[in-house]
């Protein structure tokens, strides 16, 4: 006689229960690892974006900039190239003076140096701190670095369209241009006032000298 071998219903239930337990433990870990990978990928893209600006500054022999909108979560360079941050990533700063800031600008110079910057990014419980070193203009990030979250910029609204981003860039470009124009006007006015003061001082000295010399000549003639 041939015996038919197989699994009983109880055995199948036990196997399925064990698989369910394993899946319940493994899936969250896998999901967390996947989120960490995406977070690292975003930070790497941001670092490359900054390094492109540094190379451009050295190649074109003029300063290059990367500006990040702290609340809307995207950044752009001087060529208006845009890099978006995922919606679950927020920015934070460790200085109270930055509480009213809406944007942050990274500046790179032709000689390879840069303005020193330190800014944090948070995704759920994961934290990364972005550094820009002044000497050499090196940009890099560290995952898990401790940095006090004095000011944290919550994301405003949903995902922006390309048109919305262009409007935001135009707004800040116009604001930056206006600021530079005002500074130029103030510098021009200060220079003009300085030149006017020099001119008046020069006139006083000339009149005084002429008068003094004239008096001396008259005294000699009288004698």
C-alpha cells in the first residue's frame, strides 16, 4: 500500500503564524532601512548640488550661490536649477537669531573658499547635519550628529508646482536686487557727502592760506 504524505491543517496554521511573526518583525526594519537610504540619497544630492556651485565659482572666477527655502523645502543655484527635498524632511538651525529667516544662502568664492555654514535636516527620528567649511569650501554631511534644534522650520503647504517655485525664486531675486540697489545708493550718497566735506575743507584751507599770505605781503609793503 502507498501512504499519502502531506501537511495537516494544524501544521499549516502553525507555519503561517510563524511567517506572520517574522514578517511583522522584518518589514518595519526593512521600511526603516529604506527610509534611511532615501534620506542619505537626498543629503548626497544636496552635497553634490553645493559642490557644483563651488566648481562653478572657481571656473567662472566669480562668487556662486545656492539658496534654500527653509519652509518650502527646495533650493536653487544662480542658474535657477532647482533641487527639491522630500516632504518629510525639515530643516533646523541651532541659533535663535535665525528664527525669522525664511531662506539660507550658501556662498562659494573663486579662490575655493566659502562662507562657513552649519544646518540640520531631520526626517522622522533621523538627523543629518550639513557642513560647509570656509577653507577649501568643502561640503559634507554627517548622519546622527548631535545638534541642538533651536529653530525648526515646519514645512508649509503641500508640494509646489514648477510655476510656484519660479515665483518664489523671482520674489527673492527681486528682493536681493533691491537690497543691493539700496546698498549701492547708500554707498553713493556716503561717497558724495564725503567728497563734499573734503571740498569744503579744501576751500576753507585755501581761503585761509590766501588771506594769511596776503596779510603778510601787506605788512611787508607797509614797512
